[in-house]
C-alpha cells in the first residue's frame, strides 16, 4: 500500500473508469464519504483505484473474494450501494 493518499483531484480523475457503474460507485464514494473515512480506508481506496476494472467489478458484485488489502473498502462500498443482498 501507499504511505499517503494522493490529492483528491488526482483520485477524482482515477475514479473515471471504463464503466458507468464503476464511475458512479467509486466517484460517489469519493465525493460523499472519502473525506470522513479513516486514513486506512482512504489508503485502501487509493490503492483500489490502481486495480483493473474487471477485478474491482467482480469484488463489488461478489463474484470473487476481494484481495485481503481491499476487504474493508470493498465491504464498505458493498454496504453503501446495497450490494450485500
């Protein structure tokens, strides 16, 4: 993991993904929750944005178990967007 999260502007750019679903989920988290998140969750989110879109999508949809480094942020996003059904 990185030691420090990049500036929010850079994160906003990195939230722009290949699908509308990921754009909205990741961008929504950044705009609504990121500032209040713990530093550990912020770092996990920043590192998550370095992963490939298909992996992120599968983790969020529950098609694959998330890598250990991303379990907390993926769990948070799944709850936020009610994907735990």
